[in-house]
C-alpha cells in the first residue's frame, strides 16, 4: 500500500468541508506489525468490554479498519495477542483503539496495523455490552462507518470517501 498522510494533508490543507479530517498528532502509539494501513471504517463503542470487538475480528475483515471507542479508559486492555492474531488471520487491515492494548510482543508479531492510546496488562470483562456501526466522536472529530482511515508513521487521516485507490 503506497500512500502518504502528509501528501493527503498537502492536497486537502485548504479544504474546510470536513470531508478530510486529521486526528491530532501524538495521541496514538503504533503497536502492530504494520506501521502503514488503510481501509474502510467499521466502528464499535464500549467501555471496558471487548465483546463486540471479539465478534468483529473473528469475522471476515475484508481489508477494513475497526475503530473502537473504549472511552479512553486506561484501566483495561481491549485487545491482546489472541484477538490481534484473529484480526490478521481474518483479513482486517488495522485497528484504532481509543483505549488500551496488552501482549505487546504478540501485537508486534501480528500482520496488521494497531494504534492505541496506551497499554495495560489487565484484560476486559466480557459483558456483551456496546454498540456497533455507530458514528463516533474522537478528539472532536466524527468517524463514521464507511469513512476511510489512512495511517502511517506521520499520522492518521480520515476521509469521507477513498483518498487513494491502489
């Protein structure tokens, strides 16, 4: 996959339509085996419960990016090595976790992109709570199912439609 988030920002720097959004820098750390990933977005929201995330990554990813709003909780890890391996095996391009992860060595071995706010060893409780395929607001930016997420070493860009075709 050949794209540059910097190039997208250069191309759209004067666009005030809201079609192209940039997640503020320095908030997410890369934990996965791939630093560059992109794909159409699907969303999940739940606080300290990864039941819906588990269901999602155990289903065909079809090159999508799962954006999980965990409420920025730093108390429980929403994904670890087993679920990251399942996501890679099932064809997910990447995960953006607005919360924590765990099993860092296993995450680095997974062939997918994983961005998260931080890491903590404590797992979640599975209570079957949460919402899937809903609009999320992270850092004042809307991320909706069907948007496109592009991540590389320079940052994360969200497009209302594909910004890159190869």
